[in-house]
């Protein structure tokens, strides 16, 4: 790589409601130069960044009261650590791409307007994704901004997995099952294609288990069903999100408790899931496992039950299963959850090797298991960086 290439950066950003995750990549290569995130953006905001060796960088600037301020502090810190760095492109995770966007797209004002129209579909994510894009546009004028969509991976699913049994006019208005976590599934699929192509030719269920959790049925490399639907609330219980719920419960909240939509949204997105099930103990699986209490047990039991139930549904969609892949913070790190999910699935040909599971090995299944069970560490930042590189005209593996 030339000196000019070493001074060329690709920035991957993931803007949440009160956080901004960042990864700075070189013009070539999969390993970031800088990673980190701003947390609790607002009066109590914090920012931690580390270099490739894991050493913390001294943060330059301190305005963490907004996404724009957090990005400015990140940029100042990066420039301090890498003088002369030229940003070639900035990639962004955008939760919702609606019906129009099935691939990454270079952002224009027209694209931003379309993304803003989708805010009612993802009210707790989309506005912050857009804020991150606008902050980056202001910080890097003229540099390509690339939107990468969590919904894109699932576009093209069969109609029966794309619709709800409500009047068809709603489907025509865009009320559909979009599915999410697509950047994670995109990476896992590409990695499986690299390390186990025979599996990608068949029937794979990927379980993205973390503070946000979902599952996806992937047949011959394509998404055919997802546990998440119209919003990022459906399917599995999550850290603070409810997962699948009878719509009658929402009618009860409206009619009998006289809650308004803002109050219901607060309950479903921020007070439910593991946090609600555990009686407010925690939304973090690590804390629940350590607590070993009645409250933590009921939250973990329900989480495991729903994963097993959804796994059966995903296998049914494909007419069987050849591989189960765990990813996400819980899927990659919780030996307990993986063991408990798999221990009653012998009927699906799943049998894990407990030694491999305890060691967090890549392949967890025993030699007697008909179904391969694996861990793949997901890399959403790399999917974003690759899309940004392409927009900047940087070919993978070829010096710019």
C-alpha cells in the first residue's frame, strides 16, 4: 500500500438513539484502525475510542450533547491520532430502507427525504440514523455518504412471509414484514460462503441474539423468513423490547388502561423484554445469568423458549435445517444460552459438544450431530465499510 493509501480512511457509523458506534478502516483490509462509541449522548455523554492495538485514544473535544457534537469529537480524536488522514467515504447503518432500497445507496437530499418518510415505520431508530448522516455530511463535505439498510437483506421474501392477514390495502401502503438485522445476516452469510460453502447451499438458520434479537431462515444464501416483521419489536424478546405480542394486549392498554400511543411505545420498546420479565432487574443477559434468582430465571427461561420455538418455525419454512449459526453479543458469548437452546433439539438433529461450547469454538456440534451448529462473530461494521469502499471506487484487495 502506498503512502497515499495509508492516509486514506473509510468511516463506518452506526447511530442509535443515544449512541454512535464508529469504526475507521484503512483503504484496504478488514481490520479497523480505530473502534469505539459515544454513549448516553446528551448531558452525561461519554466517548471511548481505541486503536488497533487496543490502547485507548486521548479524546479531543468534549461536546457530547448531540450526535453532531459526538461525531465532531470522534473526528477530532481520529485526526489527532492520524494526521493527514483523508476520508474517502462514510458508511452508515440505516435501520429501514422500505420498499425502495434493497442495496446500499449513495445518499442525496432526495434519498434523505425518502428515508425521513420511513420514520413512522422505525420511530426510535430512523431519526437518529438520519441525524448521523447529516452530521457526517457537514463534517465531510463532498465525501460520499453511503446508507446500508438493515431491511435490504430480506427484500424478495415470498409473499406469505412478507404480509399480514389484514386488508390488502395496508400491504399496498407498505405495511409488510420487512425483517431487520440484515447487515449482520449479510456478513454471516458471506462468511459461511467462505468457510463452509456446502452449508450455504442448503438450509441455514442464523440466530442473532443480543440486546436486539432476531432469527432468519436462509435457503441457498437468500433470506426466506425472519422473526422480525413490520417493526423491530416482533419475534424474540430482547433486552427491553417485547418481541411477539397478541395485538389484543395493545387494545387492552388503549381501552382499559387509557394509555396513549407514546406510553405504549415506551412500554414495548423500553420497559419490556428481559428487563420487564425480570421485574426490572436487568436487560443484560450477563447480569441475569450471574443473578441466579427467580426473577432472572423466568426471563432466561422465556428467552430460551422463544428461541427454540422460532427455530422450529424457521426450519419448517425451509422443510428442514442443515445448520444453526449463533451470532450477536449473547449468541457469541453466552455458553449457557447456547447450551440451553440446543439441549432439547435432538429431534432436529442438533447435538452440541459441551467442551466445544465451553471453549466458544467455531463449530459447536458433536461428531454425531446431523445438523451443524456454529458461532460466527458478526461484523456489521465491515459490511458498511465494504459498501463505502465500493462507493469510493476502491476495489477490495486492490490499492487505491
